[in-house]
C-alpha cells in the first residue's frame, strides 16, 4: 500500500472504524448529549464539544494547506467555542467533523504520491502550527493529533459519567 491510501485509512479508522488505540471518535461521541458535550467535568480542560470544533478546524487547515495555502492558524480558530448549545447544533457539529474528514480524505486521495515529500508550506519548524515538515509529516501528525484528542474525549466521557 502506498502512503496516501495508508494515511487515508488511518484517518478513517480513527474516526469511524476500529482503531487499535481504542474507540473511534464516532463511537465516543454517538451517545453524548449536547449538555454533556458542552460540560467541563475536568477543571481547566476543554469540553468535548470544544475538542470536536478544534478537530474540524485542523482537518480543514490541513486540507487548505494541501491546496496551496500558506500555513497559519485555522480560519475557524484554534479552539473555537460552540455558539449554540442545542441538540441540533451538537448533531450538526458531529456531522461537520465527519464532513471535514471526508473532504480531507477525498482531497488527499486525489493527489500524487510525490506531494507527500513536498514541504507543507513554511520551512520554519513550529510544532504548534505544524510547520517545518513535509506533507507526509503533516498528515502523519494529524493522525496522531486526532488520536490524542480522541483519548481526551474518552477520559472526559468517563469524568462525565462517573457515579456521584
């Protein structure tokens, strides 16, 4: 398997398949209510909803970079906050998470393998911006980023649902 299909598979697995590291994001989010998703059960930690919006922002940013945009913080912001805390808005944002990943995978899968060895924009190393790496490093970093935040969501779920 070449690297582009491999990365697409890893992104998809972490989102909605059966990743090795634990439950997929869709499984972690499926039965959470809007109130649970917006809650802050761990002082100083982001809410599940904030993490979902953060994931959307960075998936969109990586897709924009693949399209030639210079690296910057995501247009949506690094840590957007939900404006509407309704069940409808929560369902919409889970759909946006799936759509942003689907769009990224579609874009990436249509690219030639050689793009992975090109610099992903700036050559200056800035881990917070994901710069100073090739597109291969950036996509690999996004797989890791999504798994990391999936783990945070799993812990927040436990904190939300622990017996009182």
